[in-house]
C-alpha cells in the first residue's frame, strides 16, 4: 500500500512526507484516529516510504510517494520486511502462544486483505474471540530484544504497535525508557483508537498524528473502487457507516456492529424490561452470558450508541441520526416512553456495566441487574 492508495487525507500525507524529506521525522509517532479510520493504513504507508530504496526523482529531488517496486516496498507490502516488527493484541489461550509472533501469519493475512479492521474482527479471525486481547509484559520484553539489534537491510528499524492502549501497566512501563532513548535509526509507529487509555508518560514521548474519520464521499468512493459497488448502494453504506470504513465493509458483508441481530437483541431486551417479563429477562441474561467477551462489550457499546440517538431524537435533532429504517422507527417509538432523565440514567448504568464486564464480572449477573433496574425505571 502506498500514499496514493489511501482515499483523502491529503494534508496528513503531505505532513508525513515533508517530515521525512526534511529529516524532521519524530522517532515515535502516535497515529490517533477513531475505529475504522485510516490510522493503520497511514502508519503502514509511512513505513513503506521511509524504507523505499528508490524515492529519488530524475531531477535529484525526493518523490512524494514510495516507488512500490523496489525490494523493500514489495516486502513491506507483504508485511515480511525483516526491519518491520509488528505488535498487536493477542489473547492468552492457555498455551505458549502468548505474543504476536505466534499469530503473525494470521494478522498479515487479515491486514493485507484490508487495513481497515477492528479488534473484534481480529480476535475472531484468529480464533481468539472467546478471550480479551492485550499486549503483555512478555511482548514488551520481546520488543526490547528486537530493538537491541541493528537494522538488517532498511534505512529504519520500525516497530509498529497496533492498539497500544491494550498494553497492561507492566508492558507499558517496560517501553517507557526505550521510547525516551530509542536506538539509532529506530522508528516507533503506535496506532491507537483510544489515546485516553494510554499512560501520560507514553503520550508525552510520542508525536501525535491526528487522523480524522473518513467522509461519506471518501467511504463511497473506496467501496466503488475496491468492491465495484454501484453508486446508490455505496452511498447507502457510507451514510450508515458515518465515516467508519470498517463498519461500511462489515455492513456489506452482513456482519456489522450495526447489523439487525444487535438491534433485535437490544429491542427485545427493552421490550422485556417494559413488560417486566422476568422469565424473558432471565433467558436473555443466560444468552448474554454465553457470548464471547468482545460481543458482550460490543452489545454494551451498541446500547450506549442507541441511547445517544434516543436522546438526540428527544431533543429534536433527528437530522443528526444515521440509522436504518427499523432502528429509526424503534428510536421514535421508544423515545415516547422514556423521559430524557431516564435516558441519562440508562446511559450511566450501561457505562458502569461495561466497566465491570471488561474486568471479568459475571456477565449474567451484570445484565440481569441492569434489566431489573431498567424495568423499574421504565414503568
């Protein structure tokens, strides 16, 4: 992948290219963008550009993109360059496979297919969807060991860390010193969706590269070019995705966070709460308990998003809603039952529930407690 392969983001591309050409590239860059943005794609094309062996034009100036044909570019396009080290979250599966290296072939395959991917997609792709992903202290030790070696053939030795916010405290602390005093010709590329979860000391040692979400036009253009979609379908998917390229691709694959099965689950939950149907609520809590951890967290995130849409509709901001017809109809009907104060209480309680689920509280107990609270609140 090259700079020209990324739709839009011309200002960010130019800033990165100038930094390389003027030799002002920081040793540690934090690509900060929302889920489904171009942050990982930009980090990969920067890695390609800095190690390209043929950037010089005929007039002696540097080109604004990698050549895409030299040995380095070809190796990085396949994510097999010996000086490109990749770190990403993995789950502890109870075996010796506790670091990124054990799952490198799967990660390469997924990212080469599309760089616009999410953590739940990765864990499911690698068969780790029953667990939560993280970057362990053992992974941090491997990073230090790799960085102690000199670059093998490239101009830069590159350490790309995808979702560093999932480093535990021990692994984050282990990286602090090498981030502050990195080996010569070493480049750190950190790709994050939630910088607020990173240690302040890590943030202070990196230069932030803000990556905005895609526009609807950019998403539609990518879908037309990459998937050969017609104009109408591409624009519909782009509108619903709201700048999230991963969500747009999932929508078209029928496996999205916005898919009907999530909406159906939430709608049935709220209806059972409204009816105070204890039998249905217990059954739904059992079903929720059987989901993998990422799906449980995803359902809580979806619940928060739909509550936000409820609140916007109640405040007369319907034009801001980007929902399929069935979800919009549910929001309008359910919004007549709840007062704004009730929606605020539901949002607060769901946030707290998500916090406990992430910390491995029993999901059945968490959801049943929420259900009983919401039943009393709605009635």
